[in-house]
C-alpha cells in the first residue's frame, strides 16, 4: 500500500517569503532602471574616468545587490518568529529597510533624470546612513543578513 507523502505547508510559506523578499528589491531596481533608462544612456556618453567600470557591469552588480538585500530582509523577517529575538528590533529594521528601498528608488530619477547632482549626493548620504543603521542592527539579529547588507553598503 502506497502512502501519500505531503509537503510541510511551512516549506511553502518559507519559499513564498523568500520569493517575496527578493522580488521587492528587484522590482524597485527594475522600475527605477525603466524610469531612468534613456537618461542613463546620455550619462554614459559623458566624459568618464579611466577606471570607470563598463556600463554592462552595473545591472549585473545591482541585480546581485538586490538579491542579497532581499535575502537579508528574509533572514531578518524570519528572525521575528524566534523566541530569542527582540521583536521591536526586527520591526524597526524592516521599517528602515523599507524606507531605504524608497530612497534607493528615488535616487536614480533624481540623479539621472532631474540632474540634481548635489541633492542626489545628499540623498545618497541619507541612504548610506540608513544602510549603516541596518548593518549595525542586523548584527544583533542575523550575522548573515548583516554581511549581506555590508556588501550592499560597499556596492
């Protein structure tokens, strides 16, 4: 007699959480890229420093960074259910993470479409401040998430 095997429903929940967490930053980056596509082309025609990386490398690197950000957010979100975690730290981390995605999204149009270079620089400093906060707070929740956010900060 064959026994019917069932998959643990929590496995599906985990998979969907991972997919959601990775899809959100990828969507943020994809929409921002779509909004700034033509402006980015004109930016590439400007005089670039000798050590400037090739244009094809930017979408590759940013895709990797967005995936890492998504995985880090999954790790933090999953830590909320651990009895050893401070739930307010997790909630605050996720709020600042969401705000950093908004800042990340807005930076490209401000820089590439509006050409507000000084404002974009100040905006970037605020974004870096948020990322530093996320790195510091993640260190008490998930070291793997912290290192993923360090990669994002360095990117």
